[in-house]
């Protein structure tokens, strides 16, 4: 086993921020699939929603492969143990959502499966809205409360 990197690689950082943008796009503008998002007169259409979900699934596969091959910085010991465990659960929760959202969306759209539709829009989508602010809050706590510079590692490397 090789040593863990001190920071995230440039491609890992790029994938992270690209996925942030794509996730927020699909969460904020699901109108094309019959959902309701921000009502600003912007309708991305089903095709944009599907392409974004497909891109997210593809990027998640690449990101997971890089994580397993290159590794990621070790978890900083400056944070309390409870929060370190909580963060690890959240990280893998995001990966589960990165795969489950596009797959349930596909099953809902292609086959009209009610369970897939319910999971996609009524279960998994709210989970993203729960995990995102927790993730941001923990990143800020790492940076400013515990001073571990984890935020700096994903922003500037």
C-alpha cells in the first residue's frame, strides 16, 4: 500500500467542484422531469436533466476510481472522533447518492416504475438537501474551528 497523499490531486479537486455544480443544477432545476425547483422561468427540459444525471454518474465512477487508486488525504486528527466518523459516513453517503440518483431516475423515466420515482424524488433528493449543508458545515468547522485545512486541500490543493 502506498502512502496517502497530503492533498487532493488537481483532477480530484476539479471533479469535486464540477460535481457540486451539476448536483446543484439538477436539484435546483428539476422542472424538466415534472419536478418543481426555483421558479425563475428557466426550464432545462428532460434532456438536460438526464444528461446531467448521466454526467454525474460517469464523474462519480471516475472519482471513486481515483479515490481507490490515488487515495485521499488522511482524515485530520484535529476534529473530535465523533465528527470524523460522521464525516466518513457522509462521504460514502454521497457516493451512494451519486449512484442511486441516476439509476433510480433512469428506472423511473425509462420504465415508469413508481418505486423508482418515489425513491428518486421523494427519498434520495431530500437526502441530498440534508447531506449538503452538513457537509458544508463540517468543511467550515474543519477549516475555522479545528483548523485542519481540509477545506484548503479541496479548494487549492
